[in-house]
């Protein structure tokens, strides 16, 4: 473990500057340059063609849908869309790169000069400037066997799966992110989350970070003051969680702060992130662009996006997440903190769908942020994997609103839905959960409660109306919570003569 400076000290003594490169795998049916399936999983080396494997004589063909998705991303990030761009060969050798080069874009990206506004946890807006968004292909995947935690150090041998080779990517590169100060970790995580949400809204990627659909390279450097020249940066590679992104920035600020305070120099290098403790470790000295010997890809023609097509794509863009959140917050009447909690819990789309299915916003939030969230945490799954749909939640609340069940019975009905017993209405019927509101059945239960509690009856007759609550509770217990509590109270008061 490297020596670390206290975070508050590092943030006060130095000015952090960030640079973030986000890679998103596009959700096309086929790969970037060939007809191999673009799919997750599968037996190793089955989603491949001669192009995926870089075999001699195989020729690439550009995936038009990938270009469309790249343009949509550029437009959503307020970028200029190039009138002319081309692919280049980025030359380097690594086992997961069969051709010994990656087909990418160098000085002529599909989109450039944009920005995205990021909302921080307290509602503060922070603008991140985008330098470029370019298209490229993904590499294969190495699996190291015999080493600790799957790392190459100490491994006996390595296996390569080329299923991912050639999957279409868009890489989004920021300009230096300055002015974040002590909030740099939060800014970095919020920025990547904003991009993830945009990808999902556009429908260009599943954007599942746990699958590596979205991953970020985090550049961090420190300088004495905002007016000082930029410091030497490190690049922490392939971080694929928001918590990890914030942790990587925080750790590098502390590590670099300790080095600089001790009179040392920060080495420009790539670093590996360790999710288990939020630390980073040295990788290799960072290559500069000239080391890759970029040159134009001779097997692919340049791309000239038709301006009418670009404007057609611009007109087709959906409402983007930040605007949508503001609209929904106003429509639903949520407080700022309530909305932030919903967003942080990943419940926004679920609540929106529940409201769309006929549930009122307050009840939708109550269910997803309350009972369903609790049960999802117990099972260690996300809300959308909890086992209940927005339509079922709306149906459940509808049964409550109609008076067929109360909140307590609704929780029992939810339990049945999660157990796979059917829809809320089916569970209510099968379990016999419906509220008892028939006066005949209730009168007998009320009389039994009155007979068993003569002291409470006397209190009510003496004017202590609140004492009726004890009798209501007794009736509810006797009817297993299925009595209509309001009608029970009415009958108590009538039968006592109060």
C-alpha cells in the first residue's frame, strides 16, 4: 500500500485536475466491422468471424447502425458532428488484439467539441467539456489462470476469448476537468453516471457497468494552485462502478499528494484499480499517442455523414435524463431529497412505469423505496431484479385504494407475488386476504372485544374516545388484520352508545 496523505489535506494543499475517458459498448446486433454476433456471454471464441480474428485476407465493413449510434451520442453531448472522418490503425501488440492494431479514430473523430451538464448530489450543476467522441472496436478478453485474483502476476498461463473482439465502441474523452476541488471524486462519478443514463435514454447500449458495457479510464493530476501548470497525470484503467470511480480519484489524490509533499515526482503511468479496498497499483508507463504510430486505415473508406441524416437523428433524440428528471420531479411533487434518493436507488424508471400503469407518485415511491427496496437488499439484488413489475405494484396499490386490502395485507400480497404465486389480485384471492367489511362478521368480532374489555368500554362512555383504539386493535388481531378498521371504529362507537 502506498503512503497516503489525509484526503482533506490533499484537497486543501493541491488543486486536482481530472480527465475521463469513457468507453461504451454499442448495442448493435453485429460487430463493428463484421457480421459476427454482438452478444454477451457464449462459449469462448464462438462469436467470431475471420475479420474478428484478424485472419489474413479478411476485410472489414463499417456497421452503419454503429455510426448512427455514435452520431446520436455526439448530438446528446452537444458535440459538432464531423462532415468527414475516417478510421485509423492504432498499432500495439497485446494477445487480445489479433491484428496487432486496433481500428480506431485518431485526429478525425465522428464528434467533437461538446459538453454535458452534471447534477451533483446537492443539486449543484457542474459542466464537463467534451473534447471528442470517436468510434473504435473492442479487444478480446484475457483470462489469467493460476495467479492471485485472476491477475497476470504469478499466473501459470493465460487464455484468450475473442468473442468481444470487434464489438463496437464509442470512446468519449473530456477536456481537463478543472475547478472541482474537494468534490473531484463526486464530480467524476456523477459525470460517468450522467453518461450512463444518456446511453440508456438513447437506446444505444444496455450500459450495464457490471458487464463492462460502460467503463472509465480516470486521469488524475495535482498542482499547487489553479494558476499553476498541469501536473503529471496517472491513468487508472477500466473502472466500472460509480463508487469505484470516486474511490480511484480519492486514492490518487491522497497518493500523489503524499509524493509531492515529500518532494518526489509523480510517474506518468497507467494504474490498476482494486475494488475491494479502493486502492490503485502501478501498471505500466503511459504511452503517448505517437507511440501508437497511427496511420489511416487503408481498408475502410472515409465517412461523410449526410447533413440531412444528422438532422433527422437530432430530431429523433428522446428527452434527455436531466430534463426528464426535472419534469418528473415537478409533476410528481417530490422534494429535492426525495428525488435524489430515487435516482441514487436506481428507481426512477421503475417509479415512472408504475405511475404510467395508474399508480399515484407518492404510493409508487413508497413501495419501491420502502418494502421492495428492503426485500431487494435482503436478497442482494437490484430493484429491477426484485421479482415484481411496475404493473404489479400499480395493481397492488389499486387494491389498497379500492379498499379490498389494507397496507398490512398488501405487504402479505407482495410477499406472494415475489414468491411467484401470481398477480396481486390472484394472491389476495388465493390467500384470502381481502378486507372484511361485512357488518355481520364484524359485529360479532366487535362484541367479543367489548365483552373482553369492560374497562375500556367505560372509558369510552366517559368521553375518552381515543381509548377505542385498543378495541380496534383487538378486533384487527382477531381478524388477522383483515377487518375494515374504519368500519370497526364506527361499530364500536355505535355499540357502546358513545
